[in-house]
């Protein structure tokens, strides 16, 4: 019982600030979609087509940092401070190379990618404009990843609330001004949404940087000379650990992009509806993601102490909280579908069509949350390759089945949404069995 209270306290200490920051960030994304959805469904489709692959590359960057988080957490658990500091210093230095490459890709090659995705000519210019304007944000993500990883493994995530409020507040105000052209500025619509998000990301990044530089209690933060002298070996080790997680995210997002391509094949409006529905799902996923990060940190520390069998206890505590929240969300989706979808669009036909999909996505949150929490437990143990393997299976499942459903059987959106639920359910079952095996083996 004492161990359970101990893990509950530490999970909440890490997760709550991240949770609040994530929720504020998701509010920022929702405001984008609410403003644009009230203009026209084509604007929503443009943002949906642009944001999905952008998030894929952002997710890949953050997933590479997962390896550093695992190694540092395990080093802290085994009281190896030198290894922890070397890994963080190397992360700060070498992650910036990837950030620069991603900026160059999105600024110069985005149209080629959107062409492969089947984005229609009607919204191509808006989609490309959104991606190009946002692309400079990648230039600060290398340092940003290092800061967030340092705060997470140091269990000092409180600043993330301020970070989220500053970033989202900036974005919401600028959205209203730039999208609609207030105070004498031109009406920029999709381009305005992207520019507002870029400025907000830069502002939030400055807040985090000032906090870390000025806070003397963060023993793990590297000095500038440590970053300059950092050797590549610790970064290579963290990339080896984190690369499967990055590839896992790329595989998941790759399946998601293929699904969007199939929806584009169904109709332009289908991609817009998909963007709305999964935009709503992002709110509970933000909460689950915070608990997932906390689970990974504690799982890594317990593994470093030689107590990997405790991972199951940590996972079960996190899941018990998540299931209560998901059940509440599902009830809200059932009782108020028109109100929720109505935030994003005034199109009556879209609101009516989306209610069924909202319920399917609500059901999907149960296996999805299990995959996120259980997967973090497995990653904290160090078995990142296992999670990559199950995700590759899931992506192949999505790609093959969605192609057959749309191109051969000419099925519609409902079948594709149900396919997502089936994928998450199969993978969460497989991953749970794996976690039980890990914990039983290490007792």
C-alpha cells in the first residue's frame, strides 16, 4: 500500500504540470480549427492535410529524445550522475542538426509531399503555405527537446504550465488578428493561422530557455561549455535507444497519412471531418500523454534500480485514472455531439455526419490509452524495439485494410474509423501480454 501511494504521488507530480501544459496547447490547436472551420470546410481540410505530416516530423524529433529520457532515467535510478549529464549535454548539441534538416525539408519540399498525399488542387496552395510559414519553428525544436527532456527526468515540470499558457495565449490572440485581418492587417486565413502558431512557438521557447538558464536547482542542466565539448557517443547511444520510438511514431503517422490519402479519395470533405473529429480526440489524448510521459520516467528509474517488476504497478495506477477520464469523455460525446462538433463548423450537414464518428473515436480512446500507458512502461524498461515491431504491424494493417476498403470495396468513412479502433485493440492486447512477461521475468 505504501508503494502504491509513493508511485501515485510521483506520477501526479510529473504528470499534472505536463497535463495542464498539454491541455492548454491543445486548446491552441482547437482555436485554430474553430476559427478556420467557421470560414469554410476547405480551410479545415487544408490545415488537416498540412498538420498531419508536420506532426509526424515533430513527433519523430521528440521520439528521438525518448532514448535520452530512458537512459538518463535509468542513470538517475542507478545514481550515475555523470552518465546522465553527458547524455543531456550531447542531446542539446546534436539534436539541432536534425532540426535544421527538417526546416529545410518543409520549406523546400512540402509541395512534393502533399502531391503524393493526393491533396486536391483546390486546397494545395493553402496547404503548402501553412507548412512553409510554420517551418522555421523547427529551428528551435532541437534546444526545446533538450529542455523538455531535462525537466521531465528531473521531475521539475511545473514551468510547463506557464509555457503552455504563454504559447497558447499568444496563439489565440494572434489567430483572431491574423486569420480575420483585425486592426488594419490583411485577412490571411490559413496563412495567418500558421504565422500565429509560429510566433507562439518562438515565444514559448524563450520562456523555457530563460527558466532553465536562471534556475540553479536543476542540477542536470548542461553548461554552455559542456554542450560545446559534448562528444557524439552519448547522443548515438540515446539515438539507438530512441530510434525505434521515432520509427514507431513515423510508422503510426505514416498509417495516419495513408488514411488521410484514402479519405481524400472519398472526398475533400472527408479529410475535413477527420481533422475535426481527431482534433476533438486530442484533448483527452493530451491528458493521457502526460501520464504516459510520467510512466516512462518512473519505469526507467525503477529499471535502473533493478526493480523492473514494479513497472506493472505503475502502469495499473496510471490506467485506473485514465479509464475513469475516458468513460466520462465517452458520455460527453454521446450526450452533446452536436455542441462539440458545432465548435468547429457551422455546416449542418457536417455536424450531422460527424456525430457517429465522434462516438467511434470515443470508444477508440480505451485501447488507445492502454497502448500509450503500457507502451511507456515497456519503453521505460528499454524494450523500444518491441513497440516499433507492434506499430509496424499496426501500420501495415491500416494501410492494407483501408486500401481494400476504399479502392476495392468502395466503403466509406465509418468503416475507416472502425478500422482504427480494431488496430488499437489488437496492439494493446499484444503489448499488455509483453509487459506482463517483462514484469514476471524480472521478479
